[in-house]
C-alpha cells in the first residue's frame, strides 16, 4: 500500500480513504438525482433561485463567451448562461456524476436548450480541457464534495483565460449565533426527515448537512483561491452567511 492509499479525508463527519471519497459521493448523488430539483426548492424554500440569480448578475458574461458550469448538475445556471452567451458562445455543463448529468441533459433538452450547450462528465481535480479555454467558470454547491479542493482550484485556474473569473457559490458559515443555532437544528433534524419523506433517503441528506459543516469558511476559501493564483478575490455573504459567493480573477 502506498502512502496515498493511507491518506484520509472527510466524508461528512467520517474520515475515509481519499481514494474512496469520490465513489461515496457518487453514490449520494446517484441516489438523490431524480428528486434533486424538488428537494432544492423545498430545502431552501426557493431561496436558491435568488442565490443563483445573484451569481449570474456577478458573472459579467457577454455574448460569444465560453462558460464552464462545473458540478452543474441539473443545469439551472447552464440554462441562464446559454441565453446570455447566445449562439456565438458556448456553455459546457460538466459534472462528475453521470446520473446528475443525465437529469440535466434531459431537462435542458426538454426546454429546447441545447444548441450552444455541451455535456461533459469530468472530475474537477483534472479538468479535460486545454489551458486558457473559458472566460468564466462557475461551481455551484459542488466544491464541498470535491476530495482535493486545492487541486480542483488549480485545475480551474489553468483552464481559465487570462482575464477570466471563477465564481464559487457554496454553503458557508452563518455570521450570527442565533442564525447558526437555528440553521443547525434545521440541517440535522428537518433535512434528513425531508430526504426520507420525499427522496426516500435520509442518509444522503444527513451527509450533505455534515459536508456543509466541514467545508472551509469564507476567509479560508478566499485564501485557498489566492494560493493557486487568483487575484482580487472577494466574497459576498448571502442569507446571513448561510451561503457565500466567492469571485476571483486570473490575470
């Protein structure tokens, strides 16, 4: 056994071998893919749509540009970017999970959105694109599930064009004690119950709640982005810091 096989990482509150995490996360999203959109609306009471709209507003995307919607899942952001980039641009919806990618592909095609969209199964840590390809990369509620976040951030930096920007929309650390207490009760009591009732899977939603707590906070993620080369990094707390949008540039 080599040293890499001995290394462990978090899977929620559990420590697992790094080599196992990707498959374990895949099992979670295979399980929840069919009910993912419904659960998003219920879990966030629809507020996730406001978070995503803010992300779009901060993107600065223009017609003709290239966008990578990483961990794009069921394609909410891809649908909006497809309209903004227009026929002269392109959006790549990439996800490591085949089940999520299939749901996203079917949803977008049912809406007549496919002409300037490409679907790619890809690992964020080893993106299969040439250097300096994209004007914009977004990763929405996906980074916390990545095994090696530093490697993934470096991979994103590599495939961005000079002048390009990365937007990370992710659950973060609430900024108020009372909000944090209420959020903990909601996450560990209500979410697993909703997952059991609607998706018939409480364990996956318990993992998702735990993975949020293990994800780096606002300042730590900002520092991680800077360490791989991003500049002018800033973040915006949304809903009291329950979610944060980080933005950084490649110059």
